[in-house]
């Protein structure tokens, strides 16, 4: 609803525009822990929400600044128009108390906001922020700097670099509860949804408004427990679409995974005898797959472990199924168990349809197709 006093003082259109600013102020103040009063709002958003023109928006914004109700400035990477309401002046304005308006509001004149107004502007105006100047928000820059202080990480110092801008954009999205990869409707992209489904990520995390300390805590855990020795950039762990895993967010993966039982982490270490790796995230995935398999078969935990130990010693034997992950091991478990029982009882007839691998002369392995024994 629009305040009647605002309609009387500003007219219906400007009152609606100002009320929209107030709504956005309330929205962000309830979602961002370190909210300092500044919020960004594009002209496209306002046109859609209010069904008004850019010209009306420019005139309204200029009037609000002249009345001391609003301050504006461009900041962020890439630069966006941010707004800050003067709540005290706004309350006084609604109740018709005279307002003392300072000539220097501490913000930026709308005439100096490049890209939003006509090219003509008064000769005595000087933009506070030039086209090529980037002003990172302090709370986002703090997170990026924190990442650079952690072990095995790359310190992104220059706000003008592409990698800094990528990190900045994703962190800004995390803080505002927007997907780290979004389509034009600001909804998760198909790639992000595919990743979440593949790794069983809680869908609520895709649009969660994270707090600064939460992001730092996850990044700290990620750097300590999951990063290999080579240094990683922040965008790479936030959202990487070019890695060996395909679309993957180490940040969301770590944020979603509760502590895996140490028993299954030991199983994952055993599994490295089959598939050698130093990748801690891959080991975590293996441990989780083992844990889920045992949860589905709680009475078989000891048996499953015995089969796993046997498999680490015999995975290259003939007639033994080959697997490339812990998930495949769980899927092939019954066939692997049969292979183990057959070896332990050599007089038994070999079961049919068992795949196996054998060595070439150069030491590599070749994969034989499955076959049927005559019975």
C-alpha cells in the first residue's frame, strides 16, 4: 500500500516509486547481516514492477535527492546504481515536519550516473565515479581478502581483474540469496540444477541468503580440508563449469555435506588402492557413497567392508568386475561378492556374465566384454 501523505506531497507516480524504494530497503535489511542501508535496483526492475517509464524514474529520483530523502552512488563490479534512504528525513516528510536539506547529500547526482541519463549534463558537474573506476563494497572485498589469507589459495588483490570481478559477482549473489548461476529470470540455470541433483545438494541452498561469517566459515573449511597443494582461485571453488567433474561448486558441496562418519573415510582411503587419487573432494564423495550404501543395508556393514578389502587386492583378477568409483562399487557389489566367493571356493562353477580385466604386455589393462559360460 502507498502512504496517503506521500501521494498528497509527491503525486501518485512518485509516491509509488518511493514506496518501492522503501519495500526494497525492508527486504534487504531483513536478509543481509551487515546491511548498511545501501541497496541496488535497476531501471528494468522498476519498469516491470511499476509499469512506468525511465523518464518518470529519473525525474522522481532527482526530486527525492533534492528533498534529502535519497542518496545514490555507483559501486560494485561491474558498477551498479545503489540507493540509500534517509529514514529520518522520510519520516519527517510524511508527517510534514520541515526538512533541513544539505546541499551535499553524500551521494551522487543522478545527472552524474553514466548510462542512465541523457548525454547532456551541466558543465559544472563532475562524476564522482568514472567509467573505469571500480569501488568494491567493503563487506564483499573483505570476503575476497579473507580467501587470499587461507593456505593453498590465490590472493585476488586487483578489483579490475576478470577473476576478481567473477568472485565479486558470485559472492554478491550468495549474500543476496540469488543463485550463483542464474538465467534471465534470476532462477538457477540448468547446469546448476544438474549439479545439485548429481551431488544431492539441498535445493534450498541454491537460493539461500548467506551471511558473511557463514561464507568465511565454509571457505576456511574448504581450504583446510578439501584443497590440494596447488593454489586455487576463489571463482574456481565457487562455481566451475570447466573442471574434470563438469559443473561443480566446491562451496555448495562443502556447505551441504554434514560430517561423514570417519569409518567411511577410512573406506575411501582403502578405495584409493583401486583408483589412486589425492583429491579430497573425490574421497569425500566416495566416503558419502559408502555411508549411504551401508545406511540402506545396515546389517551388512561388516560384510561390505570385507568385500571391499578383498576387492582392493583382487580388482585386476580375471572374472572380477571393474569399477571407477565408490558409487560403481556399490552398484556392482553383488557381482563382486560372487567373484570373491567363487575364488574362495575354486571347485564351484564360475558364474556367467562376469566382466574382467587383464594386463597387456606394457602393463596397462584391457577390458574384456562380458561372456556366458556354457552350463
